C-alpha cells in the first residue's frame, strides 16, 4: 500500500492505531470506499479494510464529475 496516516491513541484498547492506504476510490455498486490496512501498535489487524467515504466527500466528487 502507500500512505501511512499519523497514529492516534485508542484509550479504550490501549493501542495506537495507524493506517496505510493507496488512496484509490473504489465503488462496489453501493458504497464508495478506500481500502486500508489497519495496524495496532505496529501489528496488522485488518487487511484491506473498507472505509466508506463520507457523504460530504461523495457529494463533492459528484459535483466535480457533473461539471466535466
């Protein structure tokens, strides 16, 4: 994958969570999402986790596409 996000502490679990993503938007016919690898304290816990794009981001993308 590509970009690594800065880690953030999840106090309830006592771990620092970081993610890596290629930042490619994907569409599965229902949801717009990016795939991420999720790490807790540097250990991989989710491979290719699908994180949905927020409604605001999807609306902004739709507006940009409509203008072209």
